[in-house]
C-alpha cells in the first residue's frame, strides 16, 4: 500500500504542475497497484472496485480533460473515501493526505 500512496501523491503533484500526462500515468499506476492488491487480499475486492469506479475514474477523466478544479474536488473526495476505508478495515491510524512535498523528489513534475 505504500506504493499506492506514493503514486497517488505523485499524481497530486503532477496535476498541480500542469503535467496532465504524468498525473494520468500515476492514476493508472494507482489503479494497477490496487488491482494487484485484491489478488493478494481478495477481501478488499469490493472496496477497491467501488473506489476505482466512484473515485479514480473521475480523477482520470478530470486529468484527460485538463480540468484542475474538477481534479481537486475529485481528489479530495477520493482521499476522504480512502481514509474511510482505512478506518473501516481496522487501520484508523492511516490518515492519508496529499503530501506537501513530492514523494519522489528526483522526478520532474513540471510539464
């Protein structure tokens, strides 16, 4: 799950820098990592499918449309839902938020 957090945070920073392609890549990567997670932890299958459909798809569409305002709203809702899932699955100590600094400082986020 740490990889999911790094990708999801990198998506945030890439979008803020206007690098739509890189941000979209990180949403796709987040989705891929979550799909891998359910193969290892099938008890999360329904939650991951709901999160993908209800939150990640909207993020992805906002990025394809280069709509930062829509992306920011969708991202905040996705963070709220992810944190709900953390509590719901017995991990209330995981309280995710968009990172202030990019997770990978060596990566160029600017377009």
